[in-house]
C-alpha cells in the first residue's frame, strides 16, 4: 500500500475506522462517480490497485478503505483522510487499544495543510484526534450543531462553511436503514464536499441499496424477514444493526473471540432483542454479558444455543412468528467457523434461500 501511495498520480481519498468504513468508502466512490469522475476503488475493498497504476491518470480519483493492519506501518497519508469512528477492535492482534489507535492515526499523520481530515465529532476518541492533525479538520456530527462541518438538524443533513448553512440531504431520502448509515452519509459528504454537487449526493441516497452483508435484506418467508449483517464483526457494529429496526428482532450472534468486551452489547440485546440465538467460540461470553445486563430477567430475552449457522437459522425460524425479523449480526469475527465474513454471510443467505424447499 505504501508503494502505491508513492507512485499513484491521482488524488487519494482513504477511509478507516472501527465501523462503517466499507459503506462510507463505497458512498464516496459512488458520489464521485455520479459527479463524473473516473474513480478507482481499492485497499481493503475491491481489488489491489498497484498493478493498475499505469492506467490511473492525474485527473482520476482513488478511493481506498484501509484497515489498522494496512496502516500499522504506513509512512504516507492520503490527500483526504476519513476516520468514521474508533472503538475496541482487533485486540486479538494489537497489543492494546493504544496501539490500535496509533495504527489508525497513520492515515493522517503525514498530511499537510493542503490536505483534509474528516473526523466524527460524536466519538470521543476521534474528536480528540483533531489536536494532532497538520491538515484542516472537518467534523461531522449527528448530535451537535457544529460551527464548521456536517451535522444533522430536524432530519436534514447540513454543511456549514463560512457561517453559511447549506441544506444537503433529508435523511428520509436515504434508502439504507439505520442511524449509523446517516453517520456514514455525513462522513462521505464531508469527504467529497467541494468536489461533488448536492444533486449527485441526493441521487445516490435515493438509489443506493447498500453493500452486501451489511443489513442486507435476503428474503421474506411466511411473513418473516431475514437480514444478513455478517459484516457486524464487532459489538458496536452489531448494536447499530439492532437499532436499525423499529421493533425487537431475533438475533443470531457469536463467533471468533477478538478479546473485545460485550458488556454494552448485552444491555442493548436486553432492550432490542426478543430472542437470542448464540453460536461459536464467544457463546459463553455473550450469554454472560446478557444475563448480567441491566433489565435482564429469566427468558427476557430467551437465549438458545446452536451448533452451527444452519442450526441457528433453523431454530430461529421455528420460533419466529408472523411479522418477525431474523438478523445475522454476529458481533464477532468469523474465523472460528468460516474463512471470512463474506463466506459466513453467503452461507447464511444460502440457508435462508433453501428454507421451505
């Protein structure tokens, strides 16, 4: 990746974060493409771009999703850097939360005054990173009206610059469900502002149905809807999925242990889940977090266990009632049972498509 940064002739926009980076990366790519730019999508998403560098021109735009592993040893930064949020993640690989944050900071560590850094004002960790930036910082916030940046007010996303408030997007026009996707849109708008017209942003919002494995609607069977959120490989991402619906859901969770606490997730499961189906290595840890959560009482919610993903889907289906939502939202990585989250999500979709056959 560092070699690519050295030889790429085009402007680079790079996105990282604990959650939402793939959707935000895709939104930025689609907005720029809608505006008419020739764009290249790569990094932790899409295909490696180093072999295509001879075909990339100086007027193109390169959009990269970067993980903490890719950033860990980086000594270059993009022209526009975006950090969606930061929360405990990958602590099975990084020695500490501090090391994880330090790796993420490399996305802007080598920027200068001609560059741009986009940060989440609502996330305590990212909000404080602005003090370390050499580049101008644009904040986005879903909860506060910030003086300069992107914010939400009365269901409208605004950009404020030079004391001028510009109405950009009504969140009811966003096809993707969930407040976390409102944040993803604000991060993307902050990144492309000045490059993309409002019309292009609104067109994407009304037509973009989402990336695979991210609260992806799979099928409705006997008035029960199934959603694939296999990308939810952390507790914070799974919590976002639970709040994407206006009713309690049946949740299938569990997987590989990344040494991340599940305490907060346990509280949200009690509030937002009507039936919890657990599987994988983290089954005991998630079960304990739920049973020790505020407001939990026996069978509120009921917790059942499964030996496999297929077993989990079958058990959830048998207990589901008309109007229910079943969501695969593991809150964990997939490596105990699958090669990656894509394989896990694809198997879930295949199992659901075979129901009743």
